[in-house]
C-alpha cells in the first residue's frame, strides 16, 4: 500500500498545546516548516515542553496497543517460522506459469493486429465499392435524365407534367449518389447535372403559370408538389410574387390610380382584395390543399407572396398615404389601411397563419410607416391647446349641456374628442387615455387657481362681500359635481373602445386618482368662500370693541336686543343661504358653515375677551380712584344701580345668544364649534352676579 494513502489515527492531545496533532501525519511534513509556522505561536522552550507532553501520550497509546494485540503479535511470530521455505518451493511453478501467460498474450496480440489489418482492407474495399456504385448510379441517372428531357419541350403540357414528375423522382434519387461521388465526376458531368436541374426547374415554372392561366387545379397542385420535393418552396413563392402578382398590382398601386379612384384609398384596397377572389383565388385554394398542408415546408401564399408584394408597392408607389401632416386625411387613410389588413386576415383560414402574418418583417414595417406619434402630437395640440385657450382668468357662464361654465363644458367636450370617430386610433389608446387624465387634472388645477387668485382677479372693496367670487366658486363646485357624476358614463364609453379586459381594470384604477383630484377641489372652493365671508364678517365682529363707547356715560337703558353687527352678519348669511341653498347640496353648505363659524368664533372670542378685560380694568381703576377721594356716599349711590360695565357685559351676553341662534338656524352643532363653549362660558360668568334694577 502506498504510504501517501495510509491513514493514521493519532491519540487525542491534551488541551492547550501550541500545535495540532494532525501536523505530524501530513505527507509533506517538515521539521523546518513546522518550526517556522509555530515560531510566532510559542517560544522554543514552550514548544519543547508541549512536544514532551505529547510524546508521553504517544508512548502510553503504543503500550495500550501492544497490550491489546499482544496475542496476535505472538501468533504472528509462530506462523512465520518456515514460511520462507514454502515461498521458495512455489516460486519455480509460478515463474513457469507467468512465462506461458506472456506467450499466450503475445499470440493474441499478433492475431488481433492481423485481423485489424484485414478488416481495414475489407472496409476500404467496401467503401470503394460503394463509391463506384454511387458513381455508376449517378452516371447512368444523368444519361437517363438527359434522354428524358431531350425532347420534353416538344410535348404537350399534360404530357410534360407526367414526364417531369418521373424525372423529378429520378433526379431526387441521384442527389445522394452525386453528393457522395462528386470528387470522381468530371467537370462535364457536373455541368450536365446542374443543367438538368435548371432545365427541370425551368419546365416546372413554365407549367406552373400555364396551369394557373388554364385554371387547372389538379395539375397546378401536382406542379407545386413536385417543386416541393425539389426543395423549391421559397423560390417558387418569390417567382409567383414577381411574375404573377407584381404585374397585376402594377396598374393598381400607384399615385395616378389613387388620384383617379372615386373611392380614394378604399377603392385601391378593394381592387387589391378583388384579385384574391378572382385571378389569384386558384393559388390560395391549391396552396391550402391537404396534400400540401402536411409537408414540413409549406407554401404561404398570402404572407410570402401576396402581402409582401402589396406592402412593398404601397411603401414605394403610395408613400404619400403615410404623410401625417393633415390629421383628418391621415386618420382616414390609416383607418382604411387597418380595415384592409383585417379583411386580409380573414383569408388566413389556416391555423397559425395570422400569427405568422403579424411576425413578418413586411407587416412590422407597414405598421412603423404610420407615424402615429406625430399624428398624436398634432391631435394633442388641437385638443389640449383649444382647452387651454378656453381657460380664462375669470369663469364665463354658458349654461349648456348641464354645465354652468363654458370652461367645464369645454373640458367635457375635449374628453369626448379624444375618443371620437375621426380622431381616436386604437393603437394610441394609452396616449389618448393619458391625455384625458391630463385634461381632468388641468381642469382641477384651473378651478383651484380661480379660488386662490382672489386678490388679482376680483377688484372689490373689503367692506363688502365679493359676490362674483362666491358665485363663481359655487358654479365651479356645481360643475365639478356634475362632471364627477358624468365620469362613469365617460368611462363606459372609453371601455367600449378598448376590447382588452385587462386594460379596463387599469382604466378604472387610473381614473380614481383623477376623481380624487377633482373631489379635492371641494376643499379649496369651501376655503375660498369661507375666507371671503370671514373677511367681511371679521370687520363686523370687530365692532364689539365699540360697545363700551355706547354705554360709557350715556345713561342708556339695559340692553335687550343684539347690536347692529350681529344683525349685519345674520342678514348676510341669510342672503347667502337663500341664494345658494337651492343650488348646492346640504352637506356642502353645512360643512361650509361649520368651517366659517370655526374661524369666526375664534376671532369673536378674542374680541369679546378684549372688551371684558378692558371693562374690568376700567372698573378697577375707577374703584381705586374713588377710594382715594373717599366719596363713600356717591359710591353707595352708584353701586345701588346697574353700572355701565354691567350694561356692557349684558350687551355682550345678548349678542352671543343671538350668535348662537344664528348658528342653530343653520343646523350647526355649536358645541363642536371651536372656541364657542369658552365664549359662552366667558359671557355667562361675566353676567352671573349682575343685579338688574
């Protein structure tokens, strides 16, 4: 056994040694390498001590091994006594046997070499024999074919097809022998072989068009089958395209013919399709015959012959139809062309033919020639441009088709323009849908800008309510609601234009974001109205600060009705409510009033608080002054009645009660109004200890 392959099992080493026990059983173990690897691990003294410890472990392991196998060691010594004599005794017979085996092996090797040489010679002879056979078959076949085809052109067509059919079979039979022995043939024989093939193809091509012109379906089918056996499918398709189809299309597809056609491009396409039902119908019928359909290589007349030639001539001779400059004319011609393609697909009755038709380079090139991006850009400028032009800085009233504003009506019209007949193209569905969403987004942005440009558009004094701004905001809100209500109908119309079910789900999802954007304008409209009303009401509410002047040293009676500013606010809100209640929904109005009273009450609370604080400070100042003057009698007289400060507090209380009645009349929950509870508590506490006399 090779020492390199021996496996040693060493006893485990104690923990903490500076080396690994497996280092000693490595085949490439070297003392120098061992010391180099461990010189940084421990000092030489430590390494010496660790090696001594492990040496003791090895000795103990060796003793245990000897004790364990002692009996075997003793028996081994007894067994080996006299074993060398036995070895010498059998050595001679074994050497003789070894010599005999070598002799037999040599005899077998010599026999195998001789047999191999003989087999190689035999194989070479068979190969030459087979090559001669191929040569003979080729030469004889060429002579036979030459004789058959010598006078075939003088025969009648029906006789020619019979002769050519038999010739094609023999020609195919010598293809293999010819390929095997081509190096043995002379140049004349090779030329003869090529001439026979060319003449055979030439005759078949002549017969092909003869039987087509004679409308002989059976013999035309037979001719095509023969050409298929000769592996001439693609060449035959190209020949039919150039010699049968091209002449028929020459006078149909050109600019003068388009100018003469009363029906325009539709008339041209009609004449092209008519060829498939008349002169070219026989080719379609024969090439779809069951005898040809099972073949590996199939004829694709519509795809490889007819469509290829039609598309090529359309691109070269009628390049003007692809011009996108006039969008109306471009749409008309594109629609007519796509309708022509669909009608052409109806002739593809063989399974998978339509898919092959769509994958052809000609089909892809035809689709690319229609510059749809440029067409869409023109339509985009028409639709989006007209809509953008209609968006004025000041909304205009129209009251037409359910919309109040002309701008909203224009938005609705532009949405339908994207999908109207004469504009919408199915291949651009994704772009027109994006344009529709952009129109909705632009309308939402415009409505927001109208509400936020108060200072620059509406020139009115701050002492009155800007009715134009409020009326426009209400009209925008109503139109936005109407637009949102009509969007489901619009979506249904769009879905009818897009047949793919998966796309309909995406349409609904993408439209939801536009709906959310439009719904968000309600908040902006509400803020606009609230801010406008508050600007006016805030001026009125500031008149709270004038109440002390009404009662200071005026000897007025105790207040029993609210001040004028409360009546002004109430009348203004009543006028606003009367003019808008029958236009908008109650939820919008309620939300608007709640927002309005939130901001009004915060301001009102501050004004009332300032007045009460001022009254209290004034009373404290008067009280200190009177104490200094020690006019107790006068003080007792004044304190016996209702003071001016009490009247001011009572007036504020009456105003706040009227303010609440106004809120209640609008169905507002005053306890949810910001700062109202604090306001009510403040005035109630102010009048709690007043004695009215």
